[in-house]
C-alpha cells in the first residue's frame, strides 16, 4: 500500500488515470498522488515546454510504485486537439479507471476560439465534454470514476441569463468572473447529468471545488479580483489540498454509490439550485453535443 500526504494508505496499481491540466496546480498534485499510489498516469498539458518538467517530477514521485507516467499535449479549447487526443488515448488505453477533468482558464477579456466559441467556455466545459464522450468506451470498460474540477464560483454562474448559444459564443459576455462562474456551473450540470445517463454503465461522476489555492490560474487574470488573488497567493493553501480532495473521490473503485455529488474540498455540500435544474442540464447536454459534433 502507498501512503499519500494525508496519511491515507492507497494501492492503485493496475489503475489507469488521465488528468487534464496536469503541468501545475491541482492537476499536477493529483497526478503525483495517483503515481505514488501506483496508478499509470497520462498527464494532458497544453505545451510540451511546461509538460515535460512536470512529467519528470511525477515520474520521480511514482518511481517506487512502478507507475508509468506519460505526457499528452493538447489545448482543450481547440476541438481538433481534443479529438486527436481522445483518439490517441483510446488507441493506447483499452480501459480508463480515473478521469480528472481539471484544465481550466479564467480570462480578463473576451476571446473567441477558431471554432467560434468563447475561450473560457470552450476550455472549461466543451473541451472536457468532448473528451469524456470520446473516451466513453474505455471509461465504461474501466468502470471509470470521473472527477470534474468545478468551483464555488459556480454559485455566481447563471446559464438562464441569456440563450445558451449567446453565452457559449461570447455574445452575452459580462466579464471574466461571470464567464468563469458560468463554466463552473456547466461543470456541475455536466457531472450530474453524466451520473444519470452513464450510471448503468458503471461510470461514476462527481464535481468538486478544490479550494482557493496557490495555482497559476490567477497569473494571467488582469481583473481587479484576479490581481488581488494573485497578490495573495502566498497566503493560500498549496495545490496539494486539491490533489488530496481528488484522491478521496477515486481511491476506492468499490464506492459506486458515490456519484452525482458536489464536494467542497473533501466535504459533500449542496451545489447552487441551478446546478440541479434537470431541464437546463438536458438542454446544455444536447446543445453541447451539437457544438462538439458528438454523435
């Protein structure tokens, strides 16, 4: 058995994990803890420049447990990147036990992807929606445990404030904090609908807020709040708090009843009321299928 930083004994040898946004922060912490527990980990990073040093660190962390740690490069905001990534993963991994959808951005200004979507929504929701769907077969084979990294900022989200099309395309832009909150609400809606639709396949899905942590997400946010949080990073807990919270949701494959829930770090709490709106969840799901071309 392997002891993680909080003293919990884990043995995940033979488990296969995929972690997005794994070069720093919560993603890297989760990858390290998974590797220490013996899981084979694929780290999805936007660039090789940042990804390769992170993979080297995680390989060292998992050396004692014999973990196989690999790097995959993909920009989650670009659907062509996500499709290519999913194809490579599905070809290499017949079963995936753990999927941590962690990659995320928070931008000060409105930006649009080449696919025509607002970058925050494209990265934080659509990229993970597309990736998860294209990995559905290996996830079902592994009775996959999905962890979608949401945020307490989802309580500021409002996907009823305008047509979903306008929000996703950036036509209803109301600043970076609103856009981030909208996507974190989308993460929760996606989680709860995944649990309803895929539970019969043995797949579990949970959403979690990892805490307000010392991560890179604040660095490029030039809003007043982003600058304040970036200045206060030294006072924030380290990303390991979020990594351990992820581990609590994936450490026991027998806990199939733990699904469709929202956690604030390691404590289950109620999400905002809109997160439980099943009509909205179905609408977001169906429109996301259209926006990503999933059939």
